[in-house]
């Protein structure tokens, strides 16, 4: 008989991606019952729950415009309020903040200020909410962003969030589609270090990334790309191809990565997130370029056991069962 019940609220795609059924089998051997929560039904009748693991990104984003998602989100928030003993992985306010790339970059900037002695930084960035080209150019100059610029959607969720562009000059700013964020591009040897966090543990997986581009403005046309396609493990995009003579960068220090994760966990108050990190080829500085909510954990075979350890850990800290 199960001693604890853990509810999961995930999209069908997310459940399949992490293979929730296999995780449920693993939990069963530790006397933990995994329950798939249906938001369209009263949550209280599906409980009680010791822990709820969720990725409500779809619902949060759609709740800004759709009444049905507003109702689902309100029902979930009411359940959480009425059941304070239920542990939430992760808190809704933190997740909502990370869905806004501008807010996320503000967090990264705070991180840079607190970890300057560790040589950790984040590229200059700004929010674009107007189509006025002269205003955009003036802001880019005022904030001293350097070309090339990466342009990303402001909302960090959904298929469109992977659609990005590389802008090489002021003339190319016409290709920015507000609301969006601009971030100075940092050449990094076409290697992305994806840091996957699960509670106290973290795992670093190397992925392909954009190749180096000369700093400074040029008359090159804007490059449009899908970041998921460029950085998937088997990617062979021309955008990731380096010159054969380009030296390979040394991986980031494990100690600095661990310090980064500790600081982010404290700053975010979250346990399940990912961090995209690159190493500047000029300064060798560790550069944080994105933070992701409950990522896919691809390339992390220890994910199940790590997540189970974290769930057991939070249950132990909470004390005895219901």
C-alpha cells in the first residue's frame, strides 16, 4: 500500500517525453503512488496529494486570453491555497516569472552582480515593445548592445519561443517582431552547456550551438533559425559548423557550475529547471543566456532516480505523512 501520493500535471507531450509511466513503476517500489491529475475534474476528489509536480506553462500563458484556462488556473490555485500541506514542485509565481524572457533576464542580471567574483556574466539585453525603428535603434545604442544581436520572443513557451533571429546591423532591426527581447550575441565555439537541475543535484550536457560570428555591425542579412533544431543532439546545421582550425573550448569548471546552480536555486526557489550556459571565446567567461522551466532532461539517464530522491527528500523534510 502506498505511503505517499504524488500528483503530476503535465501535457500529453510532456508525459510521453519523460515517460511518466516508467517513473510511476519506479515510485511504486518505494511505496509512492503517482497520479495523473485531470484539471478538468475537481482536484480535491482526486487527492489527497503529498506532492504535486507540474508544468502549467500552457495554462498560464493561455489564461491571459482564454476564459477556460483562467478557470483551470484559478481552480488549481484555490486547491493549493486550501491544501498548504501539499508540496508544490515548483511554485507558480516563480514559474510565471520565467515564462517572461525579460523578467528572466532581469534575474540573470541580478545573478551576474552577485557572482561577479566567479566570472559569471549574462549578455546585455533589452525589451522591444514598439515597432518604431528610430526608437529601437536609439535604445540599442543607449543600452550599448553590440552586434550581432539575438532576437527572441518575449514569451518563453510554445513552438514560437524557439523561433529566433540573428541581426547584424541597425538596418536588420526591422526584422525584430515585438514584443521581443534582444540580447548581444557572444561567440562561444558552437558549444552550448545545458545544465539540468533536479533539487540538490545537477547534470551538464553538451549540445551543438551557433557558430562564431565576427563582432560588430556588418551588412549581412538577418538569419532566421529554430533554436531547438540548431541545438538538438544530432544537429548538423550549417549554423553550427566551425572552421577546422578553431580550437575547442575547455568545459566550464565544475565548482563554478555548482556555485551557479546553488545561487539560482536560492534566487528562484525552484527545484526543476534548466540553465543554458556558454563560454565566451574571448574572455573565457561563463555566460548565462537562458533559464528554462522543467526542461526535457534529454541526455540525463539519472533523471528518474534523481527526481525520486528529491521527492523523498522534500517529504522527509516535511515530516511524517498525513
